């Protein structure tokens, strides 16, 4: 019984050590891995329900450092990659009623400052949609680093926040009996992996 207890304790400490090692940060610039990054959104529909969607293409990088004054994020999202699971609706969202993707093909976010800690930070930056730039703040966290199957160092971050679509000149305003067909407030959720540039281990 005693030996089994010792084995269990040893395994527990080994697991904790492995977990801690996985969270050790390699400072530097990480190129966003598009295949493992999702920028998604949630918005009210017909007052009583919601629609979820995402953008399937994301370009950019993030810089991570325990000294948050050195942290940075720059992201570009092609509007044409919008995906709500219904092509007809996606075409409408790309139209002049919403994003006007032909005239404004991309939206961008560029950070200006970070506050807090890597595990619980606020990042403030300029969000540009339809050539309208507004300062927004997102809640974020660094969730860990790992060496992948090819020896590359990966880091993962998450962020979320809310914006008002009308602040960015997305003013579609169709009405139904219960109220606006599309809500004004948009909830944004971001899950991203990045690959450390110019360094392989």
C-alpha cells in the first residue's frame, strides 16, 4: 500500500513538472498559425436568438515577453473569409449592407499597450473596419508553450471583448416586430497559436 502511494505521489509530481515545463515562455515574435487560429463572433438575431460566425483567414504575429511593455500584436483579417455556415448569409455580410468587402477587403488590429500579467492581461489597440479606426480593449491570456512534432516552438493565446458594429459604420438596420433584426453589440473571441520565428529547437 505504501509503495503504491509513493508511486502515485511520484507520478503526480512528474505530471506537475511536465505541466510547468509546458508553460515556460520563449520570448520573441510568433507568426500566427492560420490553421490553428480562430477569430469568431456572436451577435443577437431577431432579438431572441444569436448567430455565430468566424473568419477563416487570419494573418499576423504576436510578440510575447514577461515584460508586457515589450508585448505586441498585429493582425489582418480578410473580410471575404467570413463564415457563418450559410453561404447566402455570408454573401449578404460581404455586401454593402455590412462589411462592403470589395471596397474594404481587410480589417486590422494593432496593439498599443498591454496591462496585467501574461496569464491575465488587457490589450488595448486600434481596430480598423471599413476604414474606421477605434481604440478597443480585449481581455486576454497566454495559455502555454510547447515544442511541436517538427521541433518548432509554439505559444498559444486567447482574447475576447465586445464592440458596437455601428461604431465601424456597419449600420444595417432592418426591423422585425420584436425589434432590430441584427443586434448592435458583437462579442469577439480569439484563439490563436503562433510559431516562434527564426528559432527551431
